[in-house]
C-alpha cells in the first residue's frame, strides 16, 4: 500500500527533478525591476525570505520576453542579449531564491493586449479587439503579423535559456489570465483566419510551438511548466472543454507540471473576484459547488486530471492543511499553490508543514470598502473597482515592503493601498528607460 500523499511529501517530476514538498509559492506581480527592467537587490531580499519560508518551489512574477509589452512598468524583462550587469543581477536573484533546497522557477510571459497604457499605448494581440473595461488603462491593440508571432516564440526560448544559464531551477510559460498566449487560445479575442486562429488546434499553436522551442532550448532535464486557464469565464471565450483538450496536448509534449487557474483582467477569478467589465451580462457564472470549495479551481482540475498523467498544480483559495491534504490524497492534483497569504506571512509554508498552524487567514475577505455591489448590472461600479484594485494594490505593496527589507503592514487600509499603488505604478513608469 502506497504512503498517503500530504503537503510534506516530495514530488519527482517527469524530467527527474525533485521538489522537497508539495507547497509552491504562486506567481505574483512584484514591480521590483529597475528603470531598464533588470533584476535588483530587492528581488534578492524578497526571494531569499520566501525561500527560507519553507515552500518546495517558488514561482517568480512575470518575467517578460519583450519589454515593449509588459504587465506593469516594474517587471523584469529579458529582451535580447543581456549585459554583464543584467546577468549578474539574475544570478544573484536565482541564488537567493534557491537557498534551503528550494526550487525557483522563472515565469516567462508576454502581456499582449493587457499591457497597460503606462507602458505602451498601442499593445499587441492576436486581433485588434480591445479590453472591455472602464477607463483608459489599456489601449486598443494591434494584431501581430505572422513574422512577429514567430519572433514571440524565439523570445520565449531565449528567456528560458537565460533562466537556466543564470541558475533558476525551472521555467513556467504563462498561458493564462488573459495575457498573449491566453488571448490566442480565446475564440472571443482571437479572430484570426490564418494558421494561428479559427480552430482550437490553430489557436493553441502558439502555446505548443513555444513549449517545443523552450524544451529544445533548455533540454530534457530542466523543469518546464505551463499555467493554463481552466476557463476564461467569458461567454464565447476559452472554455473548460477547450482547456481539457489543450491540457491533453501539453501532456503529449512531456510537460513537467501544469498549473490550473482561470480568468482574465475582465473576469479576475484568479483572485476570487467576479466581473470587472462594462458588460457583466457576458460573464459566465461559476457552479455553486465550485464557489463553496476551499480552492476555486479544484473541480476543474478533476476533469483535467482524467485526461492527463503529468503533475498538476492548483492555485487559488487554499487556506487549511486539511483541505490541502484532502486534495492531494484524492490524486486530483500534486502541488498546492499559495499566493496572497505569503505576502503577509512569508514563513507560512514552514508553519503549515511543521504543524505550528493548521490554516492561514483569508485576509481578502476583510479587505473591503463598503459592500462592493451596487446592482447586478451596474456598468460602472466604482466601489467594486476600488475593492478589486485596492486588494490587488494591498498585496503588491506588501511585496514591495519585503523587497525593501521591511515587514508586511497588516494595518494598511484598502483605499490607501489603492492610492499608493497607483502612485507607485506611475512613478515606476516615468523612470523607465524607453
């Protein structure tokens, strides 16, 4: 009889690498890059603290393959040949994040049409369809040419090569949350009629070609992962049935780990929030059984598990050891992703593993300004927007504090976080070397 799998169990990946336990720090945006989008000493301080915190694996925030199209101004970007200074900074980053026998995987990404206007007023995407969101945070995208798509593939392979050369333990290709690869997968956003659009096979071509190029670049013994939406939760978008099929294709590519997530900026289910668009009637509702679960995407992972044999990671909503261990014991998933709790308690993983605590607080439930709902079809819900972006800013500011060598500030107010985070974004954008 095999030993029961718990959060303390090691995991050997298909490539042969072994994670010391089943807890992983999920990717979260940091904004700690310098004016040239290079890694800094702030990454070193932050990731050493997280590595010492006990998780078996840490995922970095978005490292961009093209600094023209980033998720935020302070991203790290590996864009073409790297200077000696940039390589040295990445080596220091990797060394800090791999102390305590910890894996540090670089999440590599292209923001696509979700590039904020502060970075680029004309983003790119599979098509020219703009985000359906209030305000002018994002410009109307330009459709990529076939030649530019081939360049994107080469950029992902190049960034993965640099990750391995500088000491990172693995890479994760970001194919979720409405960024470029996710946009290609969505029939709602991808309106192309060439080999990169139309059928699911064509829409998945970019992701699969990137995985093949990355694997060729890093070799068979280096962990390669993908973050994939279980669904976009947008009518006409990337569906759960699409996700299962794409997962099966990734399984055939010999992927080492598939992380199941969901949503986009328009439908931010990745952080437990609902519709943020001008047209909420287009959003798909989640099943009540899914909402009731401790982890948002576990039910979707169960369907994907039936179609694949590769290890699965689920992030979003895990807060108790009992819930984590039950999910692992069910064989629905293999790795538990923890995000926001590590912004408040960077040693939470060690405390969960040792039994010092049996749960971690769900602070996002208390970080609110008012009820956050002004009506089911309110097209411009200021309170809801303040809550959504205020919560995001609150956790991001905790990351910035730890990067500066400070402790998290649990007394920070949501409205102040919303204001201070916006100021930080603008200041960082102004400092960018264009």
